[in-house]
C-alpha cells in the first residue's frame, strides 16, 4: 500500500461529505474521476471468454451478432477484437445471455440487458467476485456478482457501503469478508485525503 502515499490531494474531494468513513459522491462523474485518478488498475474489463473457452459454434454466433443501434455500431470493431462486455449495447447483451458462457458473465449480461452500462471491478479472482458500478447519478448501491464454486451458480447482491447494508438483507456466503474488501477498496480509491 506504499503507493498510496504518492497520491496528491484532489480539490474536488475536499468538499465531499464523509459517511461511515467513506467520502460520499453524489455525482458519478466525480466518483469516476476520483477512481481514475487514484487507482489506475481499478477497472476490470471482463470478456465473453472469461473463465471459459467458447466452442467454435459459440464463437461463430458471437461473431455474427448484430444490432443497428448507434452504441453497438460505434463499438462493434472493438467488441469483436476483445469480446469485452463494456463494448456491448443492452440489446446484444440480451441475445448473448443465451449462449454457454461463464455463469457470472451471463449474470453481467442479464443485468446489462436490463439496466444498461456498468463499470466493473474485480474484487476477488478466486470465486470470482465482481463489483458493478451502475451509471446512475448516485453511487449508493454497488452490485456484487458472486460466483459460488460449489453450487456452480452466480448470484447478484447489492451492497450500500455508506449504510453498510445489503439489499433485502441478502448477502453472499462470506459477506462480511466481502464487505471488508469493498470498504478497503473504496477507501483506497476515494479516501486519499482522509485527515489523520
Ligand atoms: Zn443495440
């Protein structure tokens, strides 16, 4: 964590209120700026081939996928090159969610199909646990995509780091550990200027 000491104080964060030890952002643009400024390795860019080796038939279906919306047309080339979810539109995400992919990737696609763009952070590569930051004005709820190795299922949870609570009280099996990791991650990213 020595790297943190090099970070400079950003003016914009000085004005943010702190709740439960975290600086609260009410505008995602500020939060994103802060993330980019303080943690260049913050974003995770999962691709459709995450955790699986798609068979030729699946790859063929992926390469033939089409949509006429501007968002897809704009990023189509990049998507075909990288297979990264971030380059998809919600329409294509719906279609791709029918393919044989890693359960956690299917869950990301389904959420994208319903709610649109999200930015991801890999919290743990082991299970894996992926955080999803929805592009809303407020950054209060974080999607926590959790893959259960034993049961071979992926489940989405929602966590509010400011209130330290889980949506509907539903938390992943080692939820307390995950909470701790999320808070640590957010502190590292948002709280560089905490006074001692
Ligand atoms: Zn589309």
